[in-house]
C-alpha cells in the first residue's frame, strides 16, 4: 500500500514540475508571440498616432473608402482644446483666428460702451436689444446661405479625379474623389486639393512604407513630421529589441477619398482615407525567417493626414485606424 502511495506521489510531483516548467515557458514566450504575430506590424504599428492641427480631437468625416469612423488618437502631442497653429498671447478679441461669434460679441460690447459714453444707454449704440438680435440673425442667415451655395457649387463643378497611378497595368485601379473642407475661423479656411496633391499622397504612401522597411530614419525625416518620426523610431527600437524587422512591399493604392482639407495660419492639412494592398511580414533579423505575416498580400484601410508649410512638400502628420 505504501508503495502505491509513493508511486502516486512521485508521479504527482513530476507532473507538477512539468506543469510549472510549461507555465514558465509560456509566460516568457507569450509577450513575444503577441508582439510579433500582430497583423499590425506595418508602419504606424496599428495605432492612431499624430496630430491634425486644431482638428486633432475631431473625427474626420467618413467617406466611401472608410465608411466607419476613424479611431481617436492613441499617441499625440496635441492637447485637447489647444490650437496647435495659433500664436500664444492676445486677449479674447484680438487673438488671431477668433471666430465670427467672438467678433460679433466684440462689436456688441463696443456698441454698448459707445452708447453709455454718449448717454444712449447700454444698447443705444445700435438702437436697442431688438436691433442687435435682428442684426445677428441676419448675419447668421447670410453665412448659412453662402456656405450652402459654396458647398453645392463645389459638388457640382469639382470632377471626380482619378488618383495618380491609375495608368497602365492590370488589376483594380485606385479611384479618388475630390472634396472641400469648410471652416469659419480665419485660421481654419477651406482648401482645395489639386491632382498634383493626390499624386504626392500616393507617392508618400509607398515611400514611407519603403523607408520603414529599410529602417531608414533619415529618409523618414523627409517624409513625415518630427512627431510621426518619433513614433516610428520608438516602434523600430522595439523591433530591434525583439531581434525582428518588419518588411512591407508591393504597396498599391486601391481606393482613396478626401475626407477634408483646410488651412490653419500658414499650414495646409488634408485628411484622406486610403485602402491599399501590401505584403506585410516580420522576419528574424539574423536568419530572415518569417515569424509573423506572410508573403501573401493583404488589404488595409487607414485614414492619413498630411501637412504642408510654405516652401515645403506634403508630410505625413497622422495615421488613424478605422472601425
């Protein structure tokens, strides 16, 4: 009887030791496996990163390419409520980029003070409260009608522009619709995107993927904003720590839509939805063996924002994932 118990206890002890060893091995391997088997190893790491000027915390309009919504930023230097392009300082009424309503408020208070100084009462400067409200309503109505007319004119007279690269060759060719974003503030003006701009966007899509695959940080600095390059460098450092390198190739734009375009001070912004095909694989840095992804092409839909300052080319300013 004692021998049976001893045999059972020895088997139990060996089983427990084996289970513990397997648990330790899994605990060590799981983080690496999760990190390198992710389908989002491409440039940007599957995160929503970057900045869209004063619209960083506003979701871009949905398009036929990305009918869902772009996810909020996981990584951004922008702060909620801050205008990244507006200069610091200035009061409520003399700060550049003040809205139409703030201008009306300034005129309203100025008229009231003028009336007080000349004995006409607080509202004497403009003939009473009813005149003020009537004036405001008229201005709002005029602005509304003008914006509707401009939007209708743009939709009617802006042709659907084929995206660059839709030339010779077999397979589906990308289509790209042109659009126009609107803003009321002086630092948030509408911007029309030209065919040459679409060509630049498609070229940047391929060039950034190539520089990422080559781990060419110097090249990335010429293609993206310093903020985006900082994120790329962090992701590349994590890949080196895992002794892997992500390779993307055969990048081909399939479809794209302009979500919105606008100007803030001297900076132009364009947010576009892009559906593209690429080969995405992660390989061992020493042996070249594939540890994630495959040689088979896959399709990705992302929302990219580009920024341009006077005398400079378009640069990647943000990447957002889609729901």
